[in-house]
C-alpha cells in the first residue's frame, strides 16, 4: 500500500524563524508531488507542484525539494510569519498522471507572534 | 477564474435521507476528482472523471455512494441513504494540463 507520512504532526515556532516540514513516501515511482495549505474550515490551496523529473520548486518564501531515491520531500519556509499558521499537506500522485492524490495527514503549524 | 465551486457549503441531514453534493470545476480542466476528509482517515480519493467519464471509482465506500458528471462543467456526488458515519468534509478538485490539482472549498456534511 502506498503511504505518505508527514513529520512532525504539529510544530510551533516563534515568528521570523526558518523551518522545514518533512514528507516521506513509500513508493519512489511517483509522477509528481504537491504541497497544499489548509486553513481551518477551508479548502486546500496549492502551494507548489514538483514533477518527478524536478529536484525543487520555489515560490516566494517557500521552497520544496524532492528526492525520489530516498522517498522524501521537504517544504522550507523562510522568515515565518503568523499568517503562515495553517495545516500543510503533502500529496503524491502515482502512476501515469491521471490518478488521484495520496495525502499525508499533514503538519499543523503555529507561528507565534 | 472563480476556481472550483462547490455547493452547498454545509449540509445537515438526518440518517436515511438522500444527500446531493455539487461541483463546478475550473473551465478547461479535463479531470475532476471527489475526495473525502475525516479526522481519522485524512483525505481519501473517492472517484475521478476524465472528460466526463468515470475512470476509477474504487474509493467509493459503498453502493450508497454514486457520482455523475453529465457535462464538463458540473458533477454531483449522491449519498442514499445517508448514515452518521458519512459525516465528513467532501472536496471536489479539478486538474490542469500540468497535473496540478485545484480544490474547492468543500461541503461539510453532518448526518444526524
């Protein structure tokens, strides 16, 4: 069974710190990997998409890396702000691209002002 | 673009009643997905469509669940009869050419 694991499950850090969220997956034959943000009671917002042929993607203060051989991805958030507080979800697409996403359980992030 | 649109945003119903959830994908996206989110199981894929045709419904939990996509701009997920264990947030998502999925705001379903 293909599984996606996110560590830690929860994280609380002071404002301004740089932080790393981790995602691991059991099957390295992925098609792509997507990082989402979910605010309480809201839908999912796509943050970054990394294709299987890519090593990293950047958007503003966010940087996501992908290491297929080790089955890992990291989401790096620079200079964290209270507005970054949310649950961050990692999702992997396996197979030929048209399959659904397999999600991790998420990391609940709190940035302390 | 308005993004993926779902209705209703909240639904409270009694056990045994029929529930219909609706979704309008982003225009031009050929793939549409239905997911369910619960505290215990997280986000799980229920079914997905390509060009209005159901491709994989292996995630649909029981025969009480059914989904249709009569045209490129509309899909429904129906539960009949509903049960308390169906209480969850149901998300619809559509996918672009680059295989990036975009999610709607979800429908929070409570079955009493």
